[in-house]
């Protein structure tokens, strides 16, 4: 399916399966999203933006919510809020739209906000269809629910900060009133290093590189990449530069996460900040950054084989048997 085609959602929701409660609605919509997401992952060769990623974001969101929930305004419906948070975590990367005109042997690009807006559009059609098919208002998503979903996914849009040479989420700095769902989802989406540590952070870096550089995937599958310096030195240097750029981004992004964390926590109750820092974002510290810098190859003359050893692509790409 091309990026311009619209998925056929009608076949996924027979009237016999229409839910009668809000919880059942969220379960039903989640199933439909995951069905579509599986297609997206296969069609676009998504090594990173797949079900593993959204489940990780859901887990990290739940960890944050569990600590914040007792401090929320008593008037907030915690159960409904958590259900919306879970759904947003699963649905936030439903669409990945790449630039179709990327030159060969370059990193394929996504324009900021395009994938997220397309995701929101698909979700709005899915939700509207569900609401029309059930007359039970208790099982429908309300306008307030929909606004929460739209804002939360918008909050995950990233922009590149040229000074920091890293990405950040500008909606968190816009001054716009944000729901607790938006704030938690945004932090969980970029929270790998702080919450899960260096090993998981580096694994995600490898998966992102594979996703964004599909020409490298075929070379890893065939094993050709390990002889490339001898067989095609020009392509070897091209890939070396791309890998080196990713390594430098890994370090810069980690530093950026550390510098942004305190400000990004300001939207949560002040009493919970120390607990979030010690129990949730426990890995995000100057010591972690120092360790990450020490183990990440960023020197300009780093050899291709050293970079390949660091990224460990063979863990994630099965070797071809042909």
C-alpha cells in the first residue's frame, strides 16, 4: 500500500463486534490499530517503529503514570486517563511516511510532523466509524477523549535543534496547556536512555539506523558489508560516514535528554519530581553520559569494521541462506 492510499477500515469492524463499554472500545480500537500497524511494519521494513517500540512506550508510560496518579486532581478520572494513555502509546506511530525521493545510498527521511498528522487522520476515521456504529454513548469516545488523543500524538512530533544537534518535542515548550497524557507520552517516547539505560538505548540506535538505511540491510543479510572495504571502497566510505553520523547523534541526543529533563518535568506536580528522577529516569545522569561517550566511536578516522562491531547489526538482521 502506498503512503497516499487509505486503508480499508470497514472490513475490520463488523457490527457484531461493536463494544458496549469504554474499556471494550479501547480494547477493540487497539486491536484494529495493531492489525494495521503490522501491515505498515511489513510494507515499509520498520525495524524500530514496530510493535516492540510501541509496547516499550506503553510500558514506560505506565511506569510514569503509576507514580503520578496518586498526585493527580481527584476530579480526574484516573481509569479513563490510563486507558487513553495506553491507547495513545500503542497508536502514536501508526503511520511512518518517508520521503519517496531519497537518493540511493542515503538515509531515508521523514518530514517533521507528517507521519504524526497522518496517524491522527487515520485514528480519527477509525474512531468516527466506531462512534457511528454504536448508539451506546458510554462506549463512544467523547470530544474530550478525541482532543486528548490528538494532542498527545502531536506532542510526540520532534524537531531538530541545530545547536544541540539533537531532536526535541517543541509542543512541550509551546506554553500550550497540555494534558497529563500528552506529557507522559512525550517523555516515554524519548525516554529510553533515562528509563532503560545505555544497552537498550544503543540497541534502538542500531534499529533506527537499519530502518532509515534499507540499503545497508541487504548488505548485512548477504554478509557483503563485512568485505565492502575491499570490494567497493566508495560505498564502504559512504556507509562509514552514515554510521559515524549516527554515533555522534547518539551522544548528542543523550546530552540533550539530560539537559531537557528538568524543564520537561515541570508540567507534573512538584512533589513527584524527586521520585521521577530517582525511580523512573534513574539512568539519566552525567555519569551515564560519560560512559556513553566513552563507549561510542565518534572519532573521524574510526574504521568501518569498528563501527559495525559497535552497532551489532547481525543481532537484528537474519543472514541470507541463498
